[in-house]
């Protein structure tokens, strides 16, 4: 896969420039700009597009049952972990300088802790990744959420040893070490 990766500094407002907003009017990331100027934004549409361009091995799974399980786990990672973590981080130590709000932080924390408990129990059987023996979109989404916590030095998985092991195993993989900050 031949991709040109460009860094967009959100802290300096690079995602709010006229040029960027012409590609994505919401100013969000990620964004995939194709050679013909077409822009695909948001993680799942980009993943689906790339899956169609490079169909094997699939990050969703090879059969309908696996795809159903992976889609469920991806939604748990996105809606029940990533979204409350983003709320929590911005309420505790916002990289955008938002005012701290303890009540909002605690409400968000209770949401992702419940999901952590579910995922920890799921991983208790020793599987290396959320859906089994190979990385899926669900793993990528969950690690993105944890990376956001790590970025603001708020990650603490000590009460969830299986999830903590999963995170370590995921981050030890060569392709991940080249991308994630630790």
C-alpha cells in the first residue's frame, strides 16, 4: 500500500484551515485523500475502502460469524470506550484547554470502566486479540482509545489485568511500535 502520510496539527488549528475543511467540513481525523481529490473521512469508511482495495487478510474477519462478532466488538470499543474516554480526557486534562469538569469526568469514567470490565472478562481466556488469534478493526479502535488516554497520561489498566496484557501484546507488534507513542 503506497500512502503519503501527512501530519495535521490540530493543536495549531491545521484541521480548521480552508484547505482542510474543503476536504472534510467537520475538521475531524482521520482523512484519506485519493489521487483524484476525493476525500473519505472517519475511520470506518476509510477502513472499509481500504478493505475493498486490499481484501486479504480482512480486518473484519473471513466469515459472517466472525464479521458479526468483530463488528460488535468494534462498536463496544468505539461507543462504550473511545467516546467516553474522549469525554473523560477533555474533562480532566484536555489537550484543547477545555475547563476541567469533575462530574462529567466521573460520568464518562463509569461508562468506560464498565466496558473495560466486559473486555477484561472476554480476554480472560488468554486470547491474544479481542476476536481471537489475529488483529481486527475492534483491536485497532480499542487501542486508539487507550492511546488517547496514554497521550494525556491518564491510562490505568491495573484493575483489568487481561485488558492490560492485551494492550501490551498489541503494542509490542512491529507495525504498532512504529506508529504509537508510549
